[in-house]
C-alpha cells in the first residue's frame, strides 16, 4: 500500500517510583530504545491486529479527548491491513501499550499544539483502554523519547541524563505479568498501617534519594542496595521466585564487581 512510513517508538523503563509515586514520592521513567513498536501495513494480519480494531471501537465512544483524531482514516487503515510490528514484550512493564498509544497519536492526531499537559492527558485517556486507568507517563516517554520526572504530581521533561556507570543491570526473569494484578496486591498491602508507615518513612526517602543520584550523576549504589533490601523484606509477593536467588551473596560474587560482593542481599530493585 502506498503510504508514508510510520515512525517507531521505544519502550520505557520506570526506574523508580512505580508504586510509591501515588504516596508522595518522585518517579523517574526513561526511554529504552533497544526495543520499539511501529505501525505497518501487512498482507496478512498478525496477532496484534485485533488490538487496533478494539482500540478504534473504544476511541469512537471516547468523549474526553482534547485533540482531534482522524478516526475515519484509522478505521480505514485497519481494514486495509494496518498492523503492529513490535520487539517490546507484553506483560514486562516495558510500556508496550504506551508505545502503541504513541504510534496512534503520531499517526492520527491532526491538531497537536505541543502543549505537554494536554498531550499527557490525552495519552492517559487513550491508554486507559488497556489498563482501566493510566497516568499517561508510559506513552509520554515513548512519544517524546525523553526522560520524565514526576515531582509533586508535576511532570518535568528531562533531556539526556548522563548516569554514573555502576555495575547494575536488568535481569530478564522471562516471566510476564499483569500490571493490574500487582496494583491490586499493593492496594491491599497499603491498608496495613505498618506497611503504609514504612512506605512513607523508609521507601519514599530512599526512592527520592536514588532519583537524585541518577539525575545528578552521583553514585546510586547505597540507596539502591537499601531499596532492594527493603523490597526483599517487605514485598515478596512482587518478586518472581526464580529471581530471588540473585539476592544471595554467592550469586553476587558471580554477577557483581568484587568491591560490591560484600553486600549480603540484593542485586537489583523492583521499584
């Protein structure tokens, strides 16, 4: 089909604040450009095609959007073989639905005026199709391809952040999960007074400290280790069972620099 090529949009990583942001902490999300999503016309529909059909049906009934969208062309393109090509895994927290929303916004919004707050609101309302309720952060990071800091409920767009290199990494547990499921688990846990107090007095300050370290190119290790220790002790329900072995000292000797091997627990953090 004769059509201008669609832009591709990256995955996102929410480094800190996934649950704590709704309890007063900062949150920091960054684009992850090694994974991407893109609209393409295909001769045969793939497994993602039905998501576009359902999204179109949802948007036709949506009335709280600020910008105008060419839904007639969107529907016509879907009928003519519009599909999704993606390297972003679903159920990994890497922002697959956010990247899809960014693809849609870029291709079918007809009057975007560079107003970031209105952009975020529309992206959130569109992504609500996938999650019931969305902050709009995931599609905002993908669409802008820039880091986003949430501070006191306000969105701050950050240019490229130069991070002080330390031997931290992301481990692929190869286990997908439902975001909604873990949100509900957290909602239940936060009803416990002791857990709520610990979040406010322990985890939030550590989280904010780690974000400060990251933004200002400082060593993140001390806050990172303390966050991970706290999570291992208090958020077992969120950690894949087969990943917990990486929190043991023997595994740390195999995966981390010798200077860090004395830490008894935690190689990484789960937000």
